[in-house]
C-alpha cells in the first residue's frame, strides 16, 4: 500500500501513557504515525517502541505546550510536511501540582491542556479530517470562567485547575464540531490510567496506587475506537467513555459557555474569533 493511501495520524503527548499506547495500536493497524512530545529522549524511546510493534518508525516532532511559540512552530512544521492529517489526537496534558504561570502569562494547566491544543487545532483545521481530544471525568471539579482563565492561580488547587482544563476540553470539542462541520470532532474520558501523572508528588502517587487503575492500553482504547469508527455512527462533538457516548455534566455541555470559551481562547492565543 502506498503512503498516500494510508491514514496519517498525529498524536500529541505521545512519549508515554495513553498517547504512546494509542500510537502503537494505530501503527499496528497500518496507520502512519506522527509522535509529538516535549522531551527528545523520551520521544526517541517512544518512536523505537512504535517501530518495534509495527515495523515502521514514526515521524517525531518536539513541542512544549507550556510555550505557545512551540505550538506555532509545530503547526508550521506539520503543515510543511503533510497536506492532509486524517486524525489529530489532541492528547497532551498535565496535572500541575503547584501554581505556575507560563512564559505566555497563563496558568499552566489551562495552557497545556486547553489553550495549546486549541491553538494547534485551529492552525491545522483546514488539513484535519478528524480530531479526538483526551478529556476526563475530572471535568466535574471544573469551575471554568471563560473571562478569567487564570482564576485557578488564586487559591490554587491542583485537581480544580486540572478539572477546569478538562471542562474546557469538552466545551472546545462541542464548539469545534459546530464551527468545523468538515472535521469530525470527539472527546473521551480514558478512565483513571496508570501514567506518569502526579509522579512529582508522593501523596498523589500513593493515592493513585489505592485506586483501581487502568493500563495505558485500556485508557487508549476509546481514542483508537474514535479514530477508526465510521463517522455516521458517531455524534459530532460528543463525549465518550468505554466506546459509548456519555453525557458530561451540564457545565461542560452549555453551548453558550462553549462559544464564550472559544472567543476568549482565540483572543488569548492571538487568533481571530
């Protein structure tokens, strides 16, 4: 099969965890993979794992989502390399255990988990056929105020900041489906997955060990399913868990809030609304 006949899949946060597990499975199924990650050494290791599993080495691109100029450069590189992106898996994310302001002036969780993927998707939208966003059931702890994206920096609580960014993921996906009808846009909850999240905190690491954790492969299952399912069988803008549609909380399903978030996010990253 010629490369032009095979799907091209870009996975962010592909160095480990859900992203790497999804990349391996998609490569095994015959897709061409592009891995995006922050750490060059871990990216090389991930690429070697994908090659070992599929027989083909994926392309790799480095970008730190805590730096929006990195995201802009990544988009330029992807546009130069590929005329078409069949699936953009916006999977990169982080739990931030202390209040951090990025070089761009935003609370790190909302930037790495929402603003950076929002910017990347916008810069690639005319090339993308399908977008899958890794959201989370943690959106239940979100307290999103689109007019004050840095609100979590005041009286910082890690899980609230994380939940707010995941609430933003779900709202973004729904609004993307409305604005980009040519792009199939979906998000999903992977479950509580055994990844590197929270490794910097002994308390979080111990707490995670007490939970019924999923393997990264199990967490990636719905991502892979959404990347492959016929669009006619999916709900555009939908939120999924275990390969089934789920209803997020009302605060993550408000179309007016989603539209406001889009406008303020566009202004934050320097895009037209």
